C-alpha cells in the first residue's frame, strides 16, 4: 500500500501536505480509497483515508468493518487503522491526523458536496487542492497484483462468454438471459457484476448502452451481450455478438468488419502510441466499408477498480499508452432499426505490445433456432 500512496504523490504537483479521501454511502464510494487501502471486502461507508507523502496511511473505519480493516492492515506496517463510532469522533480524529497541514488534497471527482461542507467546517483554515488528475494518472497503470485480479475477472467473464450460445433459446427474454449470465458469473467466482449487464436482441443492438427488457428472442435476431465481473474489486468488460436462426449475410459481413477493425486497433497498441491512434486504426477499417460512420463511440477505455477507470480514447486523445495500462478495445457497427455488432476485449499494455486478458471466442457465431 505504501508504494501506491507514493505513486499518487509523485503525480501531485504542487504536492499537498496530505491527501484525504472520504466515502459517503453506497454508491458514492471513492474507489481510490480501496486503491490505497487494499481491503478485499466491505463498503466502508463514511470511512476516511488520510495519505501522507512518506507513504504512511491512516484509515478511519466504522466498527461495522473494523475486523476486515484490521486484517487488511495486519501485515502492512505503513497502515494504521482507527475505529470510530460517531461523527464527532471522526471529526476529532481527522483534525488530529492532519495536524498542521496547510494544504490538503481532495479527490474532487468523487467527493460528495456534503463531505466537502463537513471538511470545510472541520478545517476552516486549510487550503484545498484537487488531486483528481494525479489519482487518475496513478491508477491508470496497474501493478502486478492488480493485473492478477484483472486477469481473473476477465477469466470469469470469458467463461460466461463461452456459455452464452446454449442459452440462446427462442422465447428467452433479454432480462432472463442477463440474469442467467450474472448467476453464472457468481458461480465462476465473481463477487458481483461490474456494471448492469447489457443484452440486446434485434434492433435493440443498435443502442450501445441499451437496458434489457422483456423482449423475447426470435429467429433471425442478432444479439449483443455486454457484461463484466468483479473479482476482489477489479472489473472486466467483455462484449460478444451472435446471430440466432436464419443467416443474415449483411450482419455476417458487419461482424467480419468489426473483427477486422478490432485487429487493426490491437495491432498499434504499444507504449508511447497516442490513444487516438488505437481508435483511428479501427475507424479507418469501418469507414472503408459500406458502413462508414456507423462507429459512434470511442473504441476503448481503461478498466480497473471501476469499469470505466478514469481514461478513455477516441479521435482527440493524445495521451500516450503506457506499459501496465489495462484497457478495452471495442469497435462496433450500429444500424438503427436493424441491429448492431460490437466485439470488446480487455488487454494490458506490455513493453512491446499487449496481452489479452479476455479469452472468449470472438468469431462470428450463428446459433440454430
């Protein structure tokens, strides 16, 4: 945990005296709290982490999760857990732990307004600074343990991806298939879904962020399944597209084009390449096809403690890829009123290129009705 605290402080300029992270109530939990305090379970609502430039970390936990907190800190001499019960206890201890700090860094992107008001009253003479960009830059490259967990999360998702075709039965609803996929993720070891599972039949597949409903699968439908698992707080994000029943030649060609676009994007991944080049490689393939202009989103984003972990790339992103980044590569083609095809995989950037984290088959598959 010390190494992660120091990593965040290396990106802070100017450097505050301390960095303070505060959780509200679920879902308003700052995942950076769990980046710095690597505790595998628990919500830690209302908890506070105070990080110091020397790598030391103070964690204020409620009694609800004190045992988990103590266990997580047991083998790390750089972490000290403080169990607090009431709000006034938290206030007094925060004042004590920040001491004479004149400048305190806050994660503005995740801090609730309520917490900011509380902190401003608690520490009226402090100058606040925004640590959001430093936090993002630190978290966007993963250490070895993070990659282990991301790989396991992707393995769980990939196992479910391989199990989808037999589940495609006439009459199954989008919600029913989504529920079965989430159940199977849990059976394979997930601690939960990393986002609301997308299952889109037929024309619904033309909407990238579709919410599944009661629509039933019928012969001739295309299918888009976008899903992911959490494993020890780390996320996977995978999309696979299928076709049910009678063959659709255009959708087969679209799938082939999306596969080629993904391969083109993957081929340029290596440290130092601007993020936009990955997107543009995929876009060039699609725009050279009969479906020019039908890619309507960025081709990828970072993954980690959140499924969208603070960084994404499109036509304008000059930020370069770095070794240790975990990203998705997800081109798609969408035909309003008809359907869509998207293929999404998780990869980690290596010294010379990339390594797949997700392994489910991505080739075109027609499932007999």
